[in-house]
C-alpha cells in the first residue's frame, strides 16, 4: 500500500516555532530506485511530494531523511530526495560500509547534504555487544573527521551495554526512538534506563523522541511514555530531538519474509505525537530547543551547500 495522500495527521494544537525539524523520515520509490534483494520487507511508495504535504500540515520546515534498511548501502534514493528538497530544507543520514568507504565517497555524500550514518542493529538482530561495539567504534572513526553523527537503532539493553563505548567516541551519537526504551518492559529495565539517562546527561548522545508506537502499546495516546520522555528531557534538554518516523513502516516481528507482498504503512497520527511533545514541554524556550536549535546544531543547517 502506498502513502494515502488524504491520510494527513491531526494539526498540532499550537503553532510550531519557525525552523522546526522532523529528524527522521524515509522515502521509498521502487520504480525509480529498486530495493536491495536481501531486504526484510517490501514497503509501498512514499515520495517527496507526499512528504511535503505531510510536513506542511504539521508546520514542519526542515527535514532529516534517514536511509531505510530496504536500500542497504545504496543511498541513491536518499540523495535524490535531498536534491529535490534542497539543502536549505533537508539533511540526510546515510548507510555505508565503514570498512570500504573512501574519503572521496564520504566527501561527496557530505557535499550533497549527508550529516550522519546509521547503524541499524535492531533490524539485524545484533545483540552481541562486542560486535556492536566494534562496529560503533569503526563508524565513529570514519565519520568524526567530517563532523557527522552516528545514529543507532537498538533496544534499550543494547544501548545501555554500549554506554561506556559511546562516551569515548569522537562522533556524537543519536539514539533512535526513545533510546530503544519500551514502556511495557521498563519495570524490568530500570537499571538499563538509568544507565542510558546518565549517558545522555553526561555524554555526547542525542535521543529522538520519535515513533511512540514502537515504544508503547497504549495507542493512540501512549500515555505510558510520559515518564520516559520527561526523564530524558530533564537529563539533557539540549540533546533531545523530535521525529515523526514517517511514513510509519511496520514491525519486524510481524514480517513473514514474503518479499512479493507490499507491506502496508501504519496509520499513525504524527500530529497527535507532536501534541504529546507540547504537553511534555510547556515552555516555549524548551520547544524551541527540541524542535529547532538542537537539530540545527547537530545537522548543521547553517552550513551553505557546496557549489
């Protein structure tokens, strides 16, 4: 199923500050950019025009495109999206092989608006901390000279297990989707959550307050995320980001391996998720930090594109 152009989110209850950024969205267009044969699912189509209509309803002006797993290390779709959106409005997070990528290749990505790389440990099911640590260190070594970030998608226990490694990296680290916390599992993961909160407070890690449906089972309000979100915000408000996770792909646990079947996108209300954020941040200055200042600094929106 492709994105429904009429399936727009609820409008936020308050106007967002100028320059607000959605820090995690994906583009899919198999007709123009074929998916990797070794992918784990086949999504529908979600193009730049659909994305812009979605963000306009929310009042979002800046966007960070994130390379989805179905494209592997072929970043052609992401780079085309950056060209179409323009670097006044968009930045990218690519997927690379840090062992083979050359400086010239990385510089070319940088010139086209890429400001980070992603390690998707969750989709790969990587729970061996020694393997994950080695991948993380190598990724940081490769991208730190460019001033990029390393973005990690992993569950809370894995993030906590990597905390000491993360504090020693030269590159900043971005933790996807509430740092992998799950509200229904948190009672048994208090120590891991405390470790991650301490990492955020004292280290160079950012957290995306994103995809509440991946962190909670209490749809559609996700009220059980309030304590998690507020604890993270209180730890380091200057390290918080917001993202919609549009177009809301499915869950790895529900996939059957049939790549001929187009997996439908979830019907999620990102406007409702933004209203959650407004409830967690009643001060205008705090909203300005999370929606504008933090992403502008991390993804370097003030930089002029290469000519």
